């Protein structure tokens, strides 16, 4: 039986940002699809909408999940308690499980709210939304990036000064991607915004969904 995979994109992105990853997972024998959502709204609304959508599907096998950045947080919240589907494995890519320092420091600035919308209030370090989110009962793999700068990403310029030596992917600190409940973690030389197009990320995602471990 072909195993379904649901992809959830990140903040300010669309399913187009997951196209390459989706295509490659399908080539590996999965049935991958992306759930589109208006990411500028509040986290609780995303979680409710995702649970509702999952409950309307007719999956014939346990469902794997792959979330980029905010997408991983939405997956966590939707599946942590009484999941609407049987869960397979979960891959979180550059997901700010412990929040993001750049949001803590700059998320309240008008330009940040204008570009990224309401979810910023939920993605700061130590935010109540993240503290109360829970973790799904599943095998979870976390992929984090370590490339600090990309010339086409304006947040990279802000983070040149903000992080002050903390390892990060241009947006999220490596330490803030971690979850105690995760089964495996891997770090790749990729930037936050474009990490889902990275060849190693694509290969590691397929490996974890297939085997429950990243490649070493």
C-alpha cells in the first residue's frame, strides 16, 4: 500500500515552496500532497483548520507528515491530542519548536507584523502558545539548517547582527529546533527559507519517512 505524506509549508510561503520535495517523495513511492493555508493568521486557527481537513480525508494507511518552519508547529498542534488520523512518522524542517529569537526581539515591530502577520505573536521564545502545544506520539525527526546568510532573504541581514554567535539558519537558532521527544536530529548546510529545495534535506526526509532514522 502506498504511504500518504502530508506536507505543510511555512510562514509567508505557499505549497509552491514544497513542490520539489513533494515531487521527489512521490518518486520514492510515497503519495505526497501539500496542505495550503493562509499562514498569516493565528496559530490556533491553523491548527483547527488542519485538524478539520485531515478529518475529511479518506487515508487508507498511517499518514506521514513533513512541516517546514511554522508548518511543523501546525503539525504538532494538530496531532498532539486525539489526532484525527493514524500517524506515521513526522519530519520537522527548520521548525522553531522553542520559538525564534528574531521574533522575540523584533516580532512586535510594525514592519514584522506587516510582512508576516499574526503568527509572530505565537512564535516568540517562551510564548504560551508553544509552551502549551504538546508533542504527537510518533517518531519525529528534526532537520536543522546552519547556513546563516542568503543574499535574497532580508531577514538574513537582520540576523547578521542579532544572533551574536548563536548557531542559526538565518531565521531559527539550532537550539530552538530541538524537541526532547525527537527520535533523531540532523544538521545540514542550508538556509531557512530555501531549505526544502536542498538535496540533502530531500534525501534525509525520504530516509526518515522510510526507516525512522536519518542517513549518517
